[in-house]
């Protein structure tokens, strides 16, 4: 009898719908059961997945629809067409989002960079889960490095992942840490990738996405450590396999894509050379709008070309910013790497500072169009920070812009990077202030408060691995 290998995960949540994701250890069909009682004695079959197939690693989603806004649901995800038995109670639950444009205060969590040290890794998620219960967290954003495919000492397979099956094995090991799995079953999640879902600091060498590359220092280090040739290079097939594994575990339960990615008849992610938008997507929560950027799969850096988002994603992002400008008072841009945190010692040039033309394009667009209420959420740096900037507008107003960073969930924190901060010199930025940094395992909370007057307040809090409050700042 088949069993769930990973999951369940509540993804793509809206006021009326959701995806229940799971990965089985063989072929089957996912059955989604909904009810209101903790023991699901009132459960009804709400959705089924398409047949789980080997082409997608036996991963799939059961799409829920016709849900009621702001409603608690208990659920179960099974491979059987028989209702769940009460002896597994209490079952996990989720709460649908409020109706669109409803002014409702809420709290959500975010963070990045999970590389469990051992079989007991992920203890920080126990602290996050406790806070979820007391704070009524509505969802979590996991904004990069949900696995470390290249961390051979910690990825569960003892080598650098080089093919599809090995990438799947890394997900199976990392995501089966009990604390993480329990949290993801009970807290709806939105995800995007950074570099380690493929390889460290990887990028394309051409805009047609035919040739990929990892930094020369990684290649030399792996050669000195005796790694075989396939672990020192990044051929197209390995990138395709890594992104297919990403699609199976993270992409297929994402909400509305800004530009629909190419998926073949078998439901597999196709690394199309003509794909203009890749894996960026949007969602809303009441009066708050989110654009989750894809800063990796379109990234090109070579002697002749340097770009991060790709022109298709740029057009989608700019159109979205104009669309939400006067409709949603709070806008979150979710970026796996930092935009405002600039370092004078940044050898990889792997963040937005390594792509100054695109960084300036975004900041100038915000200023020129007088787009207020924008907050950047980032990760990657292995320390948390908060930065506040003000942009010049054409009419002379000062437009506040915040960047909140939470990293890592579990990784080696860095002190060097946090000591090399320097404010970027950008003509449209009037002033910029580093509010705080914190170099230890952490997760972030964002509080959006509509209760005080017409203008919402947004606060950022950083919590340590025991769940203790470390720093807070915001409007």
C-alpha cells in the first residue's frame, strides 16, 4: 500500500481555493477531505488529484474550490478513497484568506536557507509553530534555499546532486525533518527558489538558457576535494533536472503565475528557451498584494550580458505595480536576494548589487510612478536585517521603502557580510539607513495593521531559534 512520502502542504491559498500537495512513494491518487471537527468525523471528499505518475516523482495537488472566505477548515490528504479515521485526530487545519480588498489586519512569517545539520534538524520550526498558535499566523513565505542540493555533507545523499532522482532524494531528506513537516502541514506556505535548489551561485551564460555555470572557486574547491567531473560542472541536463524537482515540490502548488510557465502534456516543467516569465507569481491577502519574483531561472551573467529577471518578467512586474498602485495600500515584493543591502566586499556579486542596471530600473520605476507602500522581503545572506530608504519622486515627495530580511532558518550565520555594509549610491535614493542586523538562526514575522486610521502600519520582527523576540522595527 502506497504512503505519503512528503506533505501534506497547503499551497496556493486564496479566499475561495487552495491546493493540497503531497508526494507519495508510488502511483496513486491524492484525496482531499475537509470538515470542521478536529477528528474529521464530519469529513467529506472535497477534491482528488490527477493520477500520481513517475514523470512527476509521484507528486501532485488536489485542488480545493468553492471555499468560504475567512473560514477554518480541518483537512486530511490521503491515498485512499475511504474517509480518514478519528484515531488520527486532531487533524491539521488552515484558514482561508479574507475577501479581496477587505481591510483586515494580519500576521505572517517568512525566512530562508534551511540546511539541516543532522536527522534532528529544523528545531527552529518548533519555535515558529508555537508562535503560530499564539499569534494566529496566516501563512509563511519560504523565499529560497529550501534545500541545499550541493551541500553533500548535509543533504542526505552524501554527494552533490547531479540528476533528477538525486534532487528528489535531497527534497525527501530535507523536507522529512519532523519539525518542518509538522509546520508545513499546519501553516499554509508560499515558496520560491534561490540558488541552492540547483547549485551554489549558479547562472546562465546566454539568454537562450543553453549554457549554465557555477563560479570557478567552487569548481576548484570540488576538484581539490576529489569530487568527480559531473559534480564540478553544470550541464543543461542537470539544470533541467533540478528545476523539474523544484516544480514537483514547490512550483506546482504556487498560485497565479505572472506569466504561465511551459508545462508539457505529462505535467512536467519544461525549461523553454522562449519562456518569458518563468516562475514568478502573485497573490493577495485582503488589502495587501504580493509579487513573488523569480530572481534565478532567467538570470544571465557573462562578459556580454548581465540581467536578472528577463524582459518578460519585467513587463509583468511593471504592469502589476501600476495595477495595484492605487488599489492595494500595501505591496510586498518578495525577492530571494537582497536589493538594498549593499556590501563593499561582495565577491560573488550574486545579489541585486551585482545587477545595478536592474536594481536602478526598479527603484526608478517606483519613484517615477510614485508607488507608495512598498516593502521588500528578502533572504539568502545568512543574517537578518532591516533597511529603510526614501526615494525621490518627480513631485518632490519622499517615498519610504523598507527591506526586511530573514536568514537563515538553519545554516552557518556570517559576520563578515554584515560588517561590510555600505549604502548604495543610487540617484533616486534620497537617504538610506541600516536599522539592525542579526547573525544567528532566525525567522521573521510581518504585522500588517489596518486598525489605526486610513494608512496601514507594517512592522517587522526577528525571532531567534528558541522563539525569543530579538529585534523589531517598521512604520
